């Protein structure tokens, strides 16, 4: 099995692509890391926007002066209004009038603005009804020549609603599925819903199961709707639920086979027990909470008015039998001393060697407890003596087995002290902790209490504290077939009614004691009849009439059925057509947090039962946290519903949702404050495409994503940019335009035409390479770069003149053909990530002759073309574009907007001819130029010019003297410089403060470092600008 990392062999950008910049990059914006090859161009764009910002600021200053006479109350109110946050602005409700499943009617005029609800309407229903999600096979039933691509989706719990983590998973998988489908492969993306264990008390088994199935039907519909909303292109006809009859048969088959060969066995061993749910829980469902020291906590199944002490180490003494000596031991779980069955000391510890084989006396039960020599205690830690409670501690369990100790269970299933814990019988376990402590004090055996850093195991499903409990359960022996880091044994019993009932039966023999703890009295069977036949075979001397069966009431751990899922969904154990042509699967995409709990088990079971590894690739995505680096939690108020991002939500509705939840009043206050701070104007409508693209843009190779809504809102603006670009391009093409049958260059392309084709070609090559390597950050960055900076900012500007003022009909047609090629290929390139807007726009552009593609989903994905490799032309136009960018940068920096005189100093006659031939394009890309001339290298440009060196090929000079008030400009720059320096100094002080290095999370440190680097860059730029102005005064 090959595990693909998310990293790329190519040099990656230091950060995910930034959203479309605001009018001015804020002074505290994080730096993008290393300067890219587009740095100069991007810097010129930033400076150009800076000029617009400065103009706006001047206007605001004038308005501020005019408003000085307004009442103070009105000015104060205006000052308190939020400035930066995106606003969720309500619009007129859109009503989708397309009949469900019909193709969307696009005969109306092209809408002037991009609206996600309007664009995304109707397409999914049409895709699904048309069967576009189904895999394509050859006439003989075999896979297409391009191969197969099979992705089974990790099953969410049937009773859960999808969250942002699910949105990330589906964005990744659907992007890969659509990309491979467009490459002409037989693609299968199968959906599976996983059963969820629920308590069943106060209901009969049949009634309970009926109720749960009704609940399941409700939630399955809800989850399916959410998956459709996010654009997931599943083959819905292949969707499965783990409780479907055919999958139930797979589970029974697997259990019986593994029980027959001894891999599954029954044993009385420790499990993670939830006393509130009254069931064993898997390791995956246990969350360790770090305690730094003494902590008072409430416990879910205890008196809610009480709190209990955790995070302490309590020392007490045991009296040695027939001696004045005492042995002091310490524990974090004092109540478990009621089940102590030994005191362990290290064999080499001389302090206790004279006590080996002797006993201490239990202070409450008068039991003799042996002192045993064992390697487990550390002589250097504490007193070197350790209390051993084999029935309630995983380490002690092993010590107990090694020393043949007694295993005493002191708790009932609901967490009360049983008769073995007398005289504290009937107390809840942590009430018993308090009572035992007081009793030890009364007997003079209490020694002391000290703070103790520890991890407290919490049941993720109930919030209760997990208790190790001794239970007869079904186990999988993973030795010899386990993947690395998988525990040797896996408990698969769950004390629930909802799930796959264990297909094992206790053999009841009439007149016998019928001890259910006797593992030899159990048989398994695919049916009741088979199990009874096996019982008769197992006990041939017993009269058949004296044998009856009782099926185990427990169900199997949900991860057991999910572990079979890669092949059970293909029809195993039957050798189906799907098993022949679609198994093993191509890819498993999941989270790092369940890699060893689940993925390793799937591999283990698949190898055991099919002889094959279930996947050829495994890709693990990162964990999503909020913008501040905090884990998303309801108690923090930072959990984000994907629907709220796609459709938008007001702050009032966000707060109302918190109030209707089950938060503690104190948590409600904190959560409300957090939401007011993070979403002062609610969450703006971003749409599905922006959410998908935004999530993908975060994925590089790290294990954490710091999710920021504002960034997704930026990608909504990117959608708008694509929308407007396509609308503009179609106007330039005209209603009667018909593209050539081929995108092969004619040889009549202009320099700009060749440049954009070369840029498109590179974007295609880099995107495909990045997708192969799961480097979605680089893929999104590449596509974003092409659409925004190459096509929209440059080539569309060039097209205005090239099409409107073409020298000949032939030149116009050539420019139109290249523009069409960019649209067609650019939309295909983007489709896997943004399926809705690309389908809408693809349906609006014309088709080449012979191209009968019905949907962009089935269109061929772009591939690198050698006939678009215009290396020399690309390099020449880069010089032209750089000259235009340099001129824009100078005009912005010196705040000159018209009648500018620009002189381009060139290194050779060839470059002089190049600039002269492309002067119209330079003027088109740089507004405000009156004079544009070239000068030979070394020749003097007019005095009073500012300059910017573009490369060894050219230097741009701008005549500044006489165009502006230099002293005023210097003063403005000094003011801004002072503000940025103050922000930088404040952050440096925080980062240098006591405790910052030790206490601040790594994600926050990384963000602060990036912010500080951004300040440094801004300070450097402002200082250089001041120096340039000072030179002009000389």
C-alpha cells in the first residue's frame, strides 16, 4: 500500500492562495512567505490599489472635516460600527422554477452579477437524474481504457448532522472523483452510512429498533441532502447502509470465519466502560483531557450540585500484617483501593526486600493483600511501592496476570460500588472517593494530597469519565495480522441493541450450571439453525433435546462492520462483478485521527478475509480549527455549519441557535461573546463553490487548518471575478461567434496570444501534477493565478484593443479564438473544485464543431500540449508585462494619475523594438501615460525621474519632478510608518513575554511570526519609499 503525502516535489507556495485583496492590504496582514516569481507583478497591483486607497482616504478626510459640526452622539455611534467584517446582506429570495431533474433554462440574458443561490440551483438534480454520476463501462462490462477510480466514502454516523470536517472530506473526494471522471476513467464513488450505538433502556428490544430505524430514515435524508448541497457526485444507486441485509450477511460471515479460526475469542478482560451509557466504548471514543493539577469537576451521572476533586495524587498507608511497619502508596483514583489485591515493589528495591511474600491488611475489609516483587514499580518514583487493582486498571491487569492475583470488581455497570466494596456499597464511584478519604483520615492512614498533572479519559459520546471495568467480551486477536501501532487485542462487544447483533450463542444444557463466563460454551453461526447444528457437533455426548441456544444480547463494535466496508460494499463474500472489476479500491481519504483506529483495521481484515490490501492509496487530511487555532467546540461557540457558510446567516440567528442548545449558562456567555467577536455582522453568503475552493486551498501537508470565514468570502469574490470575466469575454466574442474546430495554433497568433496560451499550458501542467500529489493548495493557487492575474488582469485588458481595434478581420478572429480557448480550458480546469459555477458558465459558451459534450462533468480534462509551448514569446511578453507593471507601480507610488511621462531604458536594440511594437499594450495596461519612449541602455533619461529596475532587460523611469508635492507625500508615509512600527513593537513585546514560548499554541506562534514578518516587509517598503522621495528633493 502506498501512502501518499500531501506534499509536492515541486516548490510549494509558503501559504495558500490569498483571496482577492481588499483595496489595501492591512498593515497587520500576514506575509505570504517567500517571494514568488509573480512578486513584482503582485506588488505593482498592490501599490496600484494603494493609490486608490489613498484617494479614498483623502475623500474620507474631507468628509470627516465637513462632519465636524455633527452632534457628538451621532459621531460616536458611527465610530462604534464595525468596519472590516463581511456583512451578510439579505437579498430578495430566489425561487428555483426549473422542474426537478430538468436541465436549467439559460435562455434569459446573462445576469450582471454572480449570485450563488441562482447559479447553484437545478444543476445537481439534473446531473443526478441524467445519470452522470454512474460509472461508465465498455459494452462487455469491463472498465474503460483509462482505468478505474474507486473511492468509498468514510461512513458518517447515521444520527449526526454534517459539520465542516465532513465538508472538507467531501470537497477533497469529490474534486478527485470529478478530475478522474473527466480523464475518461470508470469512476465509482460509493456512499455508506454507519450505524450509531444508542442506549436502549426503558424500551423493549424490538420497539427500540423500530424507533431507531425511523430516526435513521429521518437523518439519512438530512445527511443525503447536505451531501447533495455540497456537490458530492456519488453514484447514489450504490449507496449502502451498514445495516442493509447484504452487509449484515457480510458481518455474520466475517465473524463466523474469524471465530472458527480462533481470531475472534471470548475472554474476561478490561474494557473502557461508560457508566452513563452502560456500555464498552472504543479507544476512538475516549478523549483524554489534560489536567495541570487539582481540578474540581461535575460528573454527568452524579449529583449535578456536587463537584469532585481530580488532578491530585493521594497518599495513604497500608499496615503490614503482624508488624508495626506501614507501606505508603499513592493513587489518583482513591476509590479503587476497595479492589486492591496486591502491593507491588521492585525486586531490586532494598527497602522492601524483607517484605517479599508478606501481607498488608485492607483497612475496611480485613482482607490479606500480598506484597509481590514485580518489575512494574519504579523505585525512583514516590515511595517505590504501588497499589495493584487488576480489575480496574490496564497496567495493574497485566501485573495481576503475571502474579496470579485475585481480580475484584467493585463497581456495578452504572458506576455504583457493589458488595465487593463494602462498607461503601451503593455509593456512586466519586462519592465513594470522598467517603474513603474521610474514612482513611479517621483511621490515621491518610498521608497527604499533592497536585498531579494527569490525563482524564472522557467518553466522547456522553461526556462521562471512563472507567476501566472487567467484562466478558468478544475480542479480535490482532497479533500476527495487525498493522503497526495497532493494539494486540480489540474488544468488539458493545452493550447496545442498535447495530449488528453478535452472531454467537451460549449453549444451554438442561440440568447444568450454565456458566456464561465459560468461553468454551459458546458457538457462532450465520443462522440460528447453523449455530444449533454446531452446538450438537461440539457436544456430541449431550442429548440434542437437552441443548438450546441463547444469542448474545450485545452488538458488535461499529468499527468491526466499518472495517469490512471496503469489500462488503462490493458484495463480499460473494464473488460479484464489482469484486472482480472494482476491488481493491483506489483511494481511501480520511482524517489523521482515525488512521490507526480504523484504517489499520480495514487493512488487517481485508488481508485476512480477501488476501488483498483494500486500497492502493491512503490520503489523510488535516484537522480543522478556528481562525485562532482553537479546536472547534460547541462550548466555545466556534462550530461552523457548512450551510451557514453556503447560505449565510445573521449574528442574531447564530446567537439564537446557541440559546436553544444545551450549553451551561457560563459556557453560553463565553460562546456568545466569541460569536459576537468573530462574526459581528453574521456570516455572508459564500456559496458551495467558494466553500469547496476555500477548504481545498488550505491543504498542503500540515495536520491543522486554521479556518477563517473571511477567506472563504474572498473566494466568493473570486467566483464573481470568473463570472464577470466570462460575461465580458462573451460580449467580445459576439452572439454569432463560432469557435474553430481545433485549438491548434494557426501561426497567426500575436505575442500576447502566445503568452496566454503558454500560461494556460503551464497552469494545466502544474494543476495535474499537483492533483496527482494531493497538493490541493498548489493546485488551487495555480488556477487562481491563471484566472485572476493572467487572464483577467492582463489578457482580457489586451483583448479590448486586440478585438475592438483589430488591424484586420483575421487578427480579430485569432484573438477571439484564443480567448475562447482560455474560457473553455479554464472552466474545465476549475470544474472539479467549483462544479456549479463552471457548469453554469460552460453551458453559456459555444461549442467547437463536433463537440457534443452535454455537461462539463463529462468534458475532457485539459492536458499539457507541446504546441502551446511558446517559450521565446512568453519570455518577451513577460518583459512587456513587467514594464507595464513597473510603470503602474511608479505611478501608484508617486500618486500620479494622468499625463505621465514614462521612459523605458532597454538593454538592446531587440528589446527596444519589442517595447516599441507593444507600446499600445503597455499603454492599455497602464492608464495615465501621456508619453512613452524608449532610451538606450546608459543613455540619460530626463532629470527628475524616479526609476524601477524591471530586470537586466529594462528599467522604467517616471518623470516625477513638477508632478506632486514631495514634502506632503513624505509626511504621509512617515505617519503610516509610525503606525506599522508601533504594531510591530507591540507584537514583539507579546512574543518576548514570560510564558509565551511555553504556553502559547504552536498554531498561534506560527500566525504571530507570519504577522511580524508582514510588519517587517511593510516597514521596509515604506522606508524605501521615503528614501526615494528624499532623493528627488536633492
